[in-house]
């Protein structure tokens, strides 16, 4: 038995004003300092107040939020007793909002226990709204929660289908002024979600169309959104939709190996998530294709990439991913991401260990041995085509 999970999605121009139609007494807005400073949080607060809700802001979410931060946010919620939790921001804020929501309803719970195998209470005290201010993670439509265990230097891929947001507000106005580097790295994340959602071992009929459409949108509109920003409104709108669609596509199948490697790179070298998974993606496509039995051919066909056979299709797709990365000035190797070779060599053992333990690695069509994983990281460091 399988389920397709989705929030109610409110999208398009002025979607944000839907907040004024909510019914409730109190709302807790979970965001970061930057969005607070830019006035985004106050704007959302105003709309919630227009709906008649007393609203407080927890703006302490840091990039790659820690276990401690979500525990602190949950404490804040327990004192304030909101009936809506509203996550506003990029993936970090939205993931933190999900975790804070779960811990608010289950104060005795350890955040590490937020996983699909755990039963916990939810929606007895509050419901969750997710409002993305980047076009990439798709956190608004997914139940994934990525937190950082600072003591262990490790990212924890957490979350449960139970904590899928109730409502996602996909309003393009919130991403019009997204800085180009953030547009690029988060856009690469959306591409990864869509390609991995289509090719993971749990791919399915319900997700295939969503993933293919998101792949197409990212290839077409990411370079424009990166280059022209708010001047190209259409590109912004399409990228914002693509990220939410890719989120639905991959969370109802699964991400795979590029996320396994990317989470590991992100935790060890603090490379932003989208950049880390984006640079890992072409290498993992090549590695999987070398094992055969993949679905890259179908993606190539959908994108009108001419190819000879499955292997050729995969390698051409990997090359197209690298081309896209270059167009938006994203690195295509770990070295290009600014990691020097001493640091890389010193961290290699940890990189391999993290990637092999990552939940996303388990849903890859081909799973590397320890030796292969090390080799894969070396190739991704040097920018070599994968030949094993
Ligand atoms: Zn991702």
C-alpha cells in the first residue's frame, strides 16, 4: 500500500493573501533573521493579524538548522500555544517549522525520532503552513526535515509523512528579488529532486509526470531566472512552480544518490545544499548508468536529447546538467566548490561514511560499496567522467 501526500497548494499572483482567510486564534511564524530584517516576516504577520490572529515571530533559524534550534523553537511554541505554525523562508526555515510543530505537539520527543517509522501526535494543537522564499528545496510540499547534529558533524535526514504541511503558499512575489547565486544553487536542487524522483527505486506513476515536467521547467527557466531576476517574471513564476512540483515528485518516490553525496558534502564542508547536490548529480547519473537498468533514457527522450542507447542517454543528460550548472555559475566539481585537496583528503573517510549512512543512498538504483563511494568522491573532486 502506497500513499501520495500533498499539502493544499495555493499558488500564483497574490497567493499570500490567502492568509487573511484563515481561521484561528494564534499563529507562530518561524523564520530567519534575514527575512525578518528584510520585512518579509512583518508583511506575513500583518496578513495573519488581518485574519484576527495574535502572531509572534521566532526568527532564530540558522542555515542548516541544528537540533538545539528546533528544540528552542518548540519551547517558544509551548509557551505561546499557537493553533497555526507558519514556516516562512528557504528549506532551512521550512524544515525547522516542521520539526518545531512536531515537538510542540510531542514535547517529550527527541527530534531524532521524527522519522517515518515513529507514530506521533499531530494536528491536535496546530496545523502547518509553508511559505517558500526560494525556488528550490520544495520543502513546502514535502515532509522531509533535514537537521544538523553539530556534535557529530552530520546531517540528519528526518521527517515523516505525518508532518507534510497542510497548506503550501507558492507566491512568486516572494522570490522576485532572490539574489542570483541563491537562484542558481536552489534551482539546481529542484533539478536534482526531479531527476532523482524519476529514477529512484521507488519511482511510480503518480510522480513520473510531475518529475518530468519539473525537469523541463528547470532546464528552460533557471538560466533566465538567474540572468534576468525580477525582469523576467515568467521565469521566476515557472521556477517557483517547478520547485514545488519537484518537491511533490520526489517526496512521493524518493531522492537518491546525489542527495546521499550532497548531504555528506554539505555537512563536512558547509557547501549549500543545492550546490552540493547539484555538483554531485552528474557523477551519480554516470555511476548509476554504468550499472544499467536506469530510466535516464526516458528523461532524455522527454527533453529531445538525441542518443544512441541507455548509457549514451545518461551521459548526455549528465553533460546537460553540467552545462546548466556552468550557465548559472555553479561549480561542477568539489574542487571548483572551493575545497582544497588537503582538506578533501583529510575528510574523505568521513565523507564516505556519511554518504553510505544517508537514507537517500538506499533508494538509488545502484548502491556503491565503500571503495566505490570513495572513488566517486575522488572523481567528483577532480571533475572526471565516471568510468566504473
Ligand atoms: Zn534537495
